[in-house]
C-alpha cells in the first residue's frame, strides 16, 4: 500500500506509535520526523500538524500537572515539619494518603 493512500486511522496509529520517541526524550527526532512526513505527504499535512500540536499541548499540560504536584508535596512537607496534622495537610494540599506517608518526617 502506498503511503499516500493510507487510511486516516492507520495513518494516525503510525504517528502515535512513532510518537513513543517523544515519551523517551527523543523530541528532536520526533520533530524531524513530522517535518519529513509533512513534506512526503502534503495531502496529509494538516492532519500531521494537528496531531503534532495536540502532542505539544498534552506535553505542556502534563508538565503543569507535575509542577503542581511537586509544589503540593513541598508545601505538605513544610506543613508536616511544623507539626500540622496529616489529615489537615491532606485536605489543604489535595494529596493522597500515600503521598503524605512518603513525605512524613521520621522521628
């Protein structure tokens, strides 16, 4: 099957599979791949660019969530060090019991 005659679902599946490089820190390789693919398949360029932008947005969102989580952990750690009850720390920070237990000061 010629690449230019590939169905949309198959095409998206290929891109998602190749995007696994993004998850392993191969961002530059993934960007290069998208550019080459756009050049080779101009009729699919819009789909390629939309998918690439979607991946970028998801990456930014994941980064924000991780940052918020790390900040909540830091705040909880300070609160626990000041002697506040773990139930109160959990309520204020929104962390789970498992998170609180991991950061509780050892006496």
